[in-house]
């Protein structure tokens, strides 16, 4: 309790004593009490009305404060107001700093409300997305930044992968658009547009170079292998030339495999978004792949096959064939004779999986994150000896990403390896569903 309140108590005690004294001069108790309490009540009422008015007019309560309990109340409210003012100033300073930082970001930042209307945008959005704040405030984003793919992307609500677009107002630009939902029930969205023009062009140059170089090498190599075959088959070829000729043919075959894999990768990269989706009879494809793997193994491996014959996929057959065979052939190529290889094609709660497990030498943990890089091999000499190009897992990764699937690798040295392709449930199809689709297509045709 502060001194003001003590004084107040003192006043009340004095008033009580005065009332007692007044009864002594002939006044009744009630009149005497009223007489001494009236000025006290009037003072309280005056302070109460004054305080209500000050608060209503949002006045700052500053000293000098009245004496007594009202002084305590004024002081407490004054301190509370001061704390509030300081908090608001701090918030304002933080907001200004945040705005300055956001304005200096080279990427376009656009805040959308829950109706996808523009709430705020930084200056970079003017150059990159042709929208300016506050001019475009309240306008729908898709009205200001028109792009058919962006409309689909925002509506789909699946923002794991960025969208690459060339904006209509400047076709020489290439933007990578990311969407981050935030706020209450994640209804608001932050759009981040990054200028990736340079990286995009560099990638284009690299991709074209690899594709063109591979294409140019293909024809001379076909000629060389053709002549080598003729020389090897010819009876006039001296016997001491046969070994070097066979070696040359073996190396030419390796070069051909590398060129074919590079061309496959280029093709996968070139039509990154355009994938002709059709039902793929995976069990039927796997039957052929298993037969090829058995031929490659030549009876040196034990196979366990577990295929759900009712499970199909919506995808591209040639690409899926290439990914599945790469994984199964790897298990044959990178494990010693006598190894056990298990293949599983099954439906799980999180979608279809394709799994290849072996009990071979396994892979050290430091190599696992790099396996899908081009030409990355754990043991270069062994991979070359087994006819590997070092591009197989890069192709698998690309094919899976085009099917919204992912590759998981689990391995322990000395224990073996497991390569699992996880497909999204949305592209799974049963045989009866496939039949219904075919019937529907036939009747509509
Ligand atoms: P490669 O043509 O050499 O097989 P990949 O890209 O298919 O190229 O594989 C990359 C490397 O991963 C291989 O060189 C090999 O070292 C390792 N690898 C792949 N599969 C297995 C496996 N089942 N067991 C052990 N190592 C493997």
C-alpha cells in the first residue's frame, strides 16, 4: 500500500471522529455521518468523472497527480500508458526496420490476403512481376500478373516445388515462383519471385551442349563399331590383332552406353514439365525386367519377387521401365555371385512402392547423398568393370521427380542396400479401374 492510501484511511478515521464529535453537539448519527462524508464522496465523484473523461479523450496522465488514493490510481494508469507507448514505439521501429529489409530484398515479395488480393509488395515486385504497391493494393494477383500456369499453381495448393515462369511483361526474364501460406489457418500467402534468368540460361547451354555433343559422337561411334565388327568377323584379320580389336569393341560399347544414357538424361531434362501420362501395366513391365536381370546375372544370384499384379500406375512406360531396370540391374552388377536380391512392387498406405533390396557389400553412409549425381560411383574401377556408366541413378532420380515420386536409399556396409521408389497415391490404378478407363475411352470415341 502506498502513502496516498494511508492518508485516505487517515481522512476516513478523522471523518469518523468528527462525526462522533458532531453527535455530541446534538446532531443525529445519520446527519453527522452524512455531513462529514459528503465532501469526501464529492471529491471521489469529481476524480472519477475527470478520470473517465481523460481516458475517453485518450489524454496522457502526467504528474502532478492528486493526493490520496486517486494519486495512486492516476500514477498506475500513467505508468500503464507509458509502458503501452513504449511497446507501440518498439513495434513501430521493428515494423519500419522489417519494411526496410523487405524493400531491399532483390526478390519480388508479394503478400496476398485470403481472397488472393494484393495486400503489400516490395519494390522488386515492380521490375520482376510488374506490380506496384500501393497502386495495385486490393487487386487480385492473377489480374495484375497474368500467367495461366501461375493460376493453376496457386489453386492447386501444392507448393513443394517452385514454378518457373517467363512473365508476360518481359519474356526475356525467367522467374522461380514460390508460395508460402501463412496467417490464420494458412489462408494468407507470401509470393516470392526470384530472378533465375542467368542460371536458367546456363542450364540451357549446358543441357544443349551435352545433348549436341552426345548426338554428334553417336554417328562416328556407330561407324567405328561397325568397322570393328567387320574386322573381328573377318577371316583375314591376323590372330594377334584380335585381342586389341576386342578391347576396342568393348570400350566402344561402353562409350555407346554413356552416350545413350546422356541422351536419355537430356531428353528427361528437356521436356521437364511435359509428360504424356497414360496407364502403365507395371506388373507386365516388371516381368520383362526380371527376365533381363536374370539373364544379366547368368544364374549367379538368387531372386525373390513379390509383385502386386493388380497395381498399375499413371505415368510414362518407357521412363518407368528405365528407372526400374536401372535399380534391379544395379543390384545384379554391384553384388557378388550368390547374393540374394528381393524385388517388391506393392501398395502401401502412403502410395505404391517399388523396392529392390540386396545383401551385397552395401554403401558407406558418406556416399549415399551423392549417388544420384552424374558419374558418381562409389568404386570407379568396379563400376567400369561391371559396365556401369555412373548415370543410372541420375536417370532414376529424374524419372521419379517427373512422376512426383522420390527415391530413398538405405544401406549399411557389409549388410546390403535397399533402394525404394515412393510414388504418390494419386497415380496408383487397379486393374479394374484401368479396365473402366479403357471402356469409358472406347465408348466416348
Ligand atoms: P553405375 O552405372 O555405376 O551403376 P549408378 O548411377 O547406377 O551408376 O550407380 C552409382 C553408384 O552407386 C554405382 O557406381 C555403385 O557404386 C553404387 N550402387 C548402386 N547400386 C548399388 C547396389 N545395389 N549396391 C552397392 N552399390 C550400389
